[in-house]
């Protein structure tokens, strides 16, 4: 652990209202204009700028809230996690460059890692000293992990890995890959799954970038050809590791990116401000159809806020979160995707003679519309979420009842 | 939420209210009022001096959902709201006791005409005005029914031009009552949707085609899953709308109400569809809820409300 | 054959444009105001009024266009059928009281009946002297006819029938039931299906009306308890009859109720006229959201018109119609149901002070909204139609291809 | 339909056009123009004196659908329309021959700015005016690209304040051209949707999950069935919009165009979704069609058009 968070003690002593005020004022004072998507000063941040900003947020107590202090966290509760997320949602800051580490690798290491692994990995995730990428998906295996083909076989006290991963976001900038493999044959299906923390500098790893619809290169295919790792790279025992990871992930799905409904509202406000900044565009907002849609979006946002807050209450009460994450992910993705379509329609009226802010908003929501295509796909498609709700929440029978 | 709830949870009260709601269902309005009053439901938010339980609106919301699920076709929510709003006045006690019946004409009168979802031969009617609201006597006023949407409980146009005023609410009181009304009616339609989902799930699990229940078909499962999704989102929004914001101010209840109504209409229409031929019979009771929800949508002027919500947000953005 | 159509010869000599003019002017001159749903004189027609009106339409050459002259038809082509349907769609006349006979029983008898049966039944269907009801659906068998339980067993040179039907529209006013039974056991599934023309006056038939969501009693359950019919009541041989019927029905599905898109447009126009008749309501039509929806509906109507006209062209060219009926039924039912919702929203603004026409329109579309609930259900639900499109039109594989 | 079509059917011409469209795809605009002109496509509706084939618009519609399906990113439809509209003028022959390039700015200029979906470094631009349209020279005009929707083929704002006018269309000519343009661009987006459906069907039949192709899942099947439904409805509406009505008058093409655009957007967005992760890669070419359709939607001002259609119908009702 190299960096001590600057506010640890005082953060833990803060009442919720104080913590909220701290988060709000810190962000207002520290987020540079060029990182605000609703500022005419905006420009695409370089990786090092994102990393540095996120490391600062962490030191200010706005990342790693619930992680234990001994692993670099702030030792706070889900209540502060929610408060921070609301404030993060209230500003148009860039998406996290270190989310795979913070949302995926960290919690899994916390659940199944050895004490040495926790000490080694966790603090460096929060300080952004280590960047992680996710190695779960394969070209031929989406939600059907029985088709996973990347294999790990014992080799000289360690493991030899061969296979191919896809949709590995941030692979080219990552220090480690959270890699899912199988040790048995494909006939073993869900058995024999094994996870690793693989340094991306290991020989035999090749990263092939994938250009996505919004013109960015944030994904990659990653090829593993006879990649040798020591046994210390293993996360958990075979089977045990993956099962624990599944449990962790279902909680994570409900607690990750809690800022979404608040950000959604901020985006709506940014869109409206952009249009209002130009009298020729402002009249668009007098239209009945536009108002109907805005009214609808506001109801959706309120529902999502209530749902997230309810989830936190339930978790704080010690309840199982179950498949609630499927409900919020599905609802957010569909509502937000539809909103992106509305925004695209509206910013289509912006011309080179429109205000600077209107042009900024046009650029932002044009890209947002394209990127929103992915929202109903990643982290479980709409259809997967609906299947989960039918199966695990409604428990609808597929066969005749006795 | 009231501090004087003796550790009672809203869900527990709703559970306890269920038999009374079932008993009141289908009874003439006066009988239903007595049954519900005896169970403490009409006065759930009324002051103890008025014979009420002085509980918070979250309790009334739970009862509202129960009433929607139980397809109670009696204006229980109006009784709850009026018994609370006219605290300390004679009418509040009489309503809480089930002795007087009141209904609320949410949109206010236009050209002297007030629309009511169902007047239940009531004693008093609350008529919103520019500022606040007037409580008027129902007796002697001319009513024009429009029975096509709901022949059993027609919508009524009441000519309130010559009405006798017997009470009033200030602008602030009416704003409180309107917020509470939006949340409670949102709860009612959400309960109706919950019931429609339950009926549909049961029906489709029992109905066999090609050797398997219809609930084994992915299209059916996804429809039901979407109903569940919307149901939980309505509940989340409504519960939140009743809680104070971080600064202790009341929240806007309109988006949650509008969302609940839209979600409930979708759910009821889809539930009827999924019931196949049975769905559009009078016998399968889904249609009662659809009529109720449509009447509530109209009563609150949901279309106009959505525009106002948007306009307010745009203005403040 | 008791009634000779009055225009037969001249109809057959008419050019399409003449026939169109004839249909248009005849309807304008003969449809009574009290049968027009968009007239303030409207009242619910009594059964005998509907029967008499439809018989007159037939004699005027506006029903039975494509049926052969020897069975009372007008011996015209599908082209005239389409022309008549367009003109029928252009006025707000009541739905046919004899549609089961004309759309279902007639075409099936034409396909599988004996010459005696054709002579006996077909002309009386067109003159409305015989009313028919449909006996296909059963409480436990929707689209899965393998579950059909109504049985016919040989009895004294005829047949004894036991079972129960449901959704039998017009059962209480019908003279005959087009009854589907099985002769074998339920294990024979689709085999051993047998159809009958059963006089509704036969002892052992009991009709129990079903009240529907719009408050009307147009459906019934029909119980058959030891109903004895002679062999002459049989329509086609076992199996053969039903298979032919299925083929007939797929054509019928594409050619029945061709008036729908034109009626749809007429309904939209009636809604608008009703609202325009009152200045306080007319302003609703200035709203952007309302205009967007109307623009959308107009596009849907144009598509349906083009699709129906295209189907007629294809059939006239001798093409197989295949599953095209699924496309038009599905699209019409969903678009029309959504339109009914829009109409309900708009007529919700009508008050007792509104114009008489506005009040008429409110009443009409309130009932229409309720009845529209059935449109995505009857004649094959949305899901059944989508399954048919996937299976028979797109031929999507369900199993791995070799 | 032209009477001089030598028994050729539109579908046959479209089939014959396919190789040229495939060859032109991805080529620089000038090269594409030559390839398409050699195949007779740019002049398909132009007069024979102008080097055209003098075929009816139904042929151009079939080609438009083929171009959409083949993801041709070259303004072939504008060439067809301009070569027909300027019949007998020098520019028509040069466009039909692939020697000159023209594009159409459907919405007309506002404050001197004209939006083009892609200007392809063209020679001439058609600018609708209050009545009719002006043909102007492209050379020397300032262009501001807005590349975010389509980096490969950015939308362009052209400053036409000081443009040199070299031709014009009367109000009636422009109305004809606009109708034809709506039908043809409707055909283009419908072709794009047809291609998306074909790609999706193939992909989902080949993609295996839990031992079966994804196309065995009812939810997937229903999505694809809906694409097919909308595709056939778009085609039916467009074909009808080009045929004269019973009185021999031209039909309103706007509803069919708007329907086709809405259906195509739905189809492309859904196709991308159904392709899962592959769908939002640059490699799977669905996104090109989505960009094209969105640009066409914007170019014609589809939102404004829908309002006009409704307004005209309301007024006439």
C-alpha cells in the first residue's frame, strides 16, 4: 500500500449529510472543465488524465468507499457508497477508466483471493496503479459458459494457458487480466472453471483491438498462446473460485454504477440546457411530443432512483439482493437507450450557427446515441435479464406442475 | 411517516386490511364504508381525535395497493384523504367512521361541470379551485353519467354551479392532498397491476398447449417478466415520492403517479391479451381493473399532468 | 335458391370503375343514418335490421362477389371483391352479422361439400336466410387442436356428438353450427378430424352466452350432449375435410375483411371530424404528440392498403398466398389496437357540453377501445402469428444445420 | 410506369444492378459514378436523349432497395432524380453519364446554410426554395462538416449564400422530384433493413447456445418476425405510393417514406442488438446502414414531415 487516502479518519467520522456536502463540494472544486461533457471546454481526456483524476477521487474518499481500510478502502458503508454515487451522477464526468478493477477484479479478489493477493492487488486497484481487464467472454461463448474453451493445464507447478477472449475492454492499457479458464474438458461444462490474475506482460499474450460503433477502440480480442503463469496467479480453487465469483457478481450487479439514475437526470438536464442556450432551439421544448417524452423520462428516472435506494436499504438490513440487479439493469438500459434516441432527434436541429453549448451537446449526444446501442447488450442482454426475471424472480414453471 | 405507529409496518397493516377489503368488495357504497371504517381503514391517516389511526401516508399507500389488488370499487382513498385533510372538522370524523361519504373531483370544475370517476351517491364532494378547494354538498346537484367505459360504475359529470359550500382547503392544504392523492392512486393502480400479474402467472402456468404450460413459452415469460419489472419500478417510484428529499422538502409525486398509471395500463392490457379469449370476458375480472385505471388516468388529467411535469423541469433546468 | 340478385347480369358487365361507382353510390343512397356510427342518429341495430341490411347489400352486388353464380354468388373476381371492400370500408357501417357464414362456412362448404350441400347451404348464406356459428375452439384447446375433445361416433348410419365449444360467436341467433369434432381418440392428435353442418335446433344443443368486455353478449359456450345428426350433415371425409378447410382458411385469412385499412382510415377521419365539430376539442389536434401519432397511423394505413392490394394482385396472378394473411392480420390488429388507445385518450376530453357529434364519437371509441382488446387475440394471437412468420415465412431453423 | 420498358421487370433490373452496386461500393465517388453510369443506373429514369433508359420510377425504386441492401454509400438516388428532373438540359446528360455529380439538399437552406448528408465533392447541388428549386455550383462554397454521426461520410453544412445558380426547377417539378425522392429514399432504407434482417437471420441461425441455434429461441424468432413484418409493410406502402390513385392523381408519398424510415430504424437498432457484442463493432457493417438511415431521416426533416402529413389530413377530414 503506497498511498494513504487523505481523508480516511475524517471520512469515517462524517455524518451522512457532511459526507454528502464533502463529496459535492470536492467535485465542484476539483473536476476540471475539460472533463465535463456539458462544458464548451470539453475535450476527450487522455488515459493519464483519467487515471490521475480517478486516483484523486479515491484519495478524496469518492472511490473504494466500502472496501476495508486494510486493503486501501475507506471502510464506509453502502450508505456512503450511495451518497457518493449520487454526487458522481450529478456531474457529467467521464466514465471510469478503472472500472474493471474496481467493480469486478477487486470484489472477486476480496471474496476468493489469498491474504497475499488481497494485499498485493486491492490497494493498487484503487490508486489506479494497476489497471485490469476482464477475460470472461469468448467468441463462441456468451452467457453459455459451458462453451468456454480457454484451457489451463498444470505445468511445472504453475499453469499453461491457451485460448482466446473477446470484448476485453481496456486490454491494451491493462496491467492484469482477470481470466476465466477451464481445467477440464468442455464436457465438464460448468465444472473445472478456474480464475487467474494474469499479468498482461506475460509472454504469449497478444491483444487485437476492436473498433466499436462509436469509433472508439475500447475493446479487444486477447489471444493466449502457451501463456505460463505461476500457481500464485490462481484466484481461488477450481470450481470454488468461480462459484464465489458468481455470487459476488450478483451483488455487484445491484451495487455497481449506482450513479446511473442521477447521471441520467444530469444528462437530461444537460440536453435541455444545451437547447435552451439557443433561442432557435429552445422552442423545440415547447412541443407536446417532446414534453410527453420528457415527462416519461422523469418518471423512469424517479423509479430507478427509488429502486437503487431501496436496494441499498435492503442490503443494509442484511437482505439477500437476489436478482434485483436484473431489474435495474434492464430498466435503465432500455429507458436510457430510448432517451438517447430522443436526444439524437433533438440535437439534429443544431446547426453551425447554433450556440457553442448546443454544438457541444450535439456532439455529446450523437456519440451517446451510438454508444447506447451497447447498453442492452453488455452485462447480460435484455433477453437474458428477462429470462432471469421469469425464472428466478417469478419462478414461472416450464413444465406441468404435479 | 408517523412517529406514533406502535412499531406497525405498512405491509402488516395492508395484510390486516385484506379481509375487510374483500368483504367490502361488491357491497353498496354505504355498507362498504361501514365495513372499511370498522377495520380502521377510512381513518388510517385521520387524527385520533377524529377517530383515526393517525398513521403516515406510507401506511395508506400499502392499503391503496391492497385495495387495487383486491379490486375494491369504492372510493376508499378519497375517504382516507378527506378524513385527514379536514382534520378537526366534523366531516372528518364522520368520514373516518364511515357515516359520511366524500369523493374528490381532481381536475376541478370546467364551465361548472365536475368529472367524478364514480359518485357513489356520496354526501360531499371536494372541488379544487384556482387556489385550494371547496367542499360542497352533493345533494340536489344534477349528475350526467357517461356509462360506456364502466357501465357498473359510470363516470359522472356533476353540475356544481349552484353547489352549497360546507368547507374548504387552503392552497397549501390542497397541494398536500394532491400529492398524497397522486401517490395513493398510484398505489391503487399498482396493486391492480400486481393482481393482474398474479392472475396471469397462475393462468398461464395452468393452461397447457402441446404438452407444456403456456408459461414455458419464452414470449409469455418475457411478457410476464416485463410486468414484474414495471410493477417493481412503480412501487419504487411511489415509495420514494412519499419520502422527503435530502433537504426535508416534499417530493414531486407526479412522475411516480404517471409512471404507475402508464405501467398499470400496459400491464392490464397485456394481461387481458395473455388470457386469450378468457381475457375479454366479463367473467375474468381483469376488465374491472382496466376500467378503474383508465378512469383514474382521466380523473387526474394524466396527459396534462405529464406536460406540466416536463414544463417544470425544463423551466428549472 | 330463392332470391336472385338484382344486378347479376349488369354487374358482370361493369368495368371496374363502373362497379366502384355503383358500390359507392348505392351505399351512399341506401345505408340508413341510424346504422352509421359517425352519425348523431346512430342507434344499435336490432338483429333483423342487420340481417335485412346485409341481404340488401348482397342483392346490390356488395356481398358474395366471388362466389359462383350457380350458388347464388355474383361470379365476379377478387378485383371486384377488393373494390367493394374499399367502399364498404369508406363508411362506418356495422360489422357483418353473417360473417361466419360468408367468411368461414361458405368457403369451406364450397371446398369440401357435396353438390347437394352447396346447393342447399350457399345461397341461403348470402341471403342471410341461414345464420351460421363457428364450433372450432374448445375451453382447453386454442391453437393446439390436438387437445380437441368434442367427439363424433357413428350411430345408426349417422353420428352422435358429445362435447363443448367456446367463443362461438352468434350461437344464439345461428341456424347452423360449423362444427369440428374428432372421430378417433385424443391420441390420434390431428388425425380423424371431422366437420359437420349441425342445425342448431337439434336436440341436445345448449347455448350459454358469454358476456364480453364491451358489455355485449356476442359469444357463447355451446354444449353438445348426445346430439344425433344424419350422415348428410358431414362436411367432407374424415381428415380430408379438415385439411382442405385449413387450406381454405389460409386464403380466407388473406382475403377476408379486406375493408380493414379503408375502414381504419374512415374511423380516423370520424374521430377527427367529431373533435373538429367542437372548437374546444378541435384545439387538441394542434398538439405535436397527437399529430405525430396521426402521421404514424396514416403510414400504417397506407402500408395495409398497399399490402391488401398487393395480395389481390398476387392472387389474380395465380400465386400462392402462403402465410401473407399472418402479416396483415398481425399488423392491422396491433396498429388498430394502438389507435383505439389514442382515440380513447382524445375522447376523454368530451364533456356533456360538447357537440352532439363529439359525444357520439366518444361513445363509439370508448366501446371500440374495449372491443379492440380482442383484436390481438381472435383469429390467431399476436404470438401465433409471429410464430407462423418465423416458421413459415422466414423459415428460421430451430435446430443445428447440417 | 413507363410504357417503354421492353418487358423488363423492376426486380430483374435490380438483380442486374447488383454487381455494379457491389463494385461501386467503397470506391471514391467519381469512380463509383462511372461504374454505376456504365451499368445504366444513374440514368435509369433519364430520357433517352440524355443517355438514359427512360424507365418508370418503379424501376428506380427497385434499384434504390438494392442500393440500400448493398450498402452503397454514394448518392445514386440523387443522380437518378437529377438526371430525370433536368431532362433535356446539359447537366442531365452529364449526370446520367457519370461525368457530373449532383446532390440534393432536401430541406432547403436556412440562414444561408444547407444541410447535405454527404457532399461527395460534387459539382452541383439542388437547393429547394419557397417555390421550386435552384441548381447551384458546388465549387467555391464553404463547407462545415459534422462528422460525429458518420466519420467516414460526414454530414455537411454548405454556405450557399453566394452560390452561382446554373438551373432551376418549377414548383410542380420540385413537387414531383420530392415525391420521387421520398419514395426512392424510402426504398433505400427498406433495402438496408432487408439486408439487416438477412444478416441477423444468418447470424442467429449459426450462433449456438446451449446446444441449439439462437434462432430457436422464441424471443429471437419474434424479433426477426417483426422485422419481416415491418419490411413487407414498408415495401407495400412504397410501391403503392408510386402508383396513381383511382382518379389518376399522384399519391402522397410522405406516409410511406416516414413509415419506411421508422421501420428501418427499428430494424437496424434491433439487428445490432440481436448481434450481441458483434453488433456494435465497426467490423459488422450494420452500423453503416444505421448511420445512413439516420442521415436520411434528418435530410428530409422527417419529424416536420410527419407533422405536415397529419396537419393536411386533419384539415381535409
